[in-house]
C-alpha cells in the first residue's frame, strides 16, 4: 500500500510538477505559504491541482499539524520551502528536503543559494542531496546524493544540471519510499 505524500513549497512549485510528471503521480497534498503574488508566480500546472492548499506565511506548530495531521504516516517533502520546521514537527513526522548542493563533500554549501556558491567556487563536481529535516538548516542525515563532473558550466547551466540531478534523486527516492514500484 502506498504511503501518503505531502509536498511543501514557498517558491514556484515547479520542482513538484517535474517530479509528479516523472513519477506519473501527484502528491496527496501540496502546501504553500501565503505570499504576495508580486513575490512569486506559482507554476500554472500546479495551480490546476485541487491538492494545493495555502497556510499562513509563518506557520506555527498548530498550522503544520492541521495540514499534516489528517494523513496517517505521511512522507513529507520540501521543495524550496523557505521556512524552518519547528523541532516538534521534525520529530513527529518523516520530513525530507532536497538541497542542490553537495554538502557531503562541501559543507559550506549548506544554506541559501548553494548553486551560486558552487559556481563561484568552481568545484570539480557539483551535486544534490536529499536529507532528513531537523530544526537546523541542512543539518539532517543525508539519505541520498548524486553528483556530476563540473565541466566549466555557466551559472545558468549549473542551475539546469543541478535541477536534473535533483529530479533523478527525488524520483528514485519517492519510488522506493512510497512503494510506487
């Protein structure tokens, strides 16, 4: 039996659309925080989903429990969720974050804008990880990682390559974790 999947995002949600299209399966719920439309544009394909719900911009523990608590033993994934999950929520649920920085090799890529840091520092390889979410930023156990050789990519190419690597990681991870195979 398939586990419920809840996906959170704060930006466009495009990564969720790419993952869902690759899996042939949408999350059971997609949650975003209430942000002004002049700050971001939600992916059109994502807006068409009846699974999309909005919570307050700076959610409290109660807000998270309200949107997650309906599901039995869900897997929760973060895709550009720009909020720190409260410690009690991290302990209560299985939450995973995708991070487009190879933090297993380069810990300095934790935090904001790892793609830019990787590009500027000209690392020999670039990659992405999926890690458990803890109360610390990008501090949880790395569950999966993948990398490619940095072939003197432009910044735009770096973003594109890391997006491809991340998509592959998510598809493999979710296929296994959700028992979709």
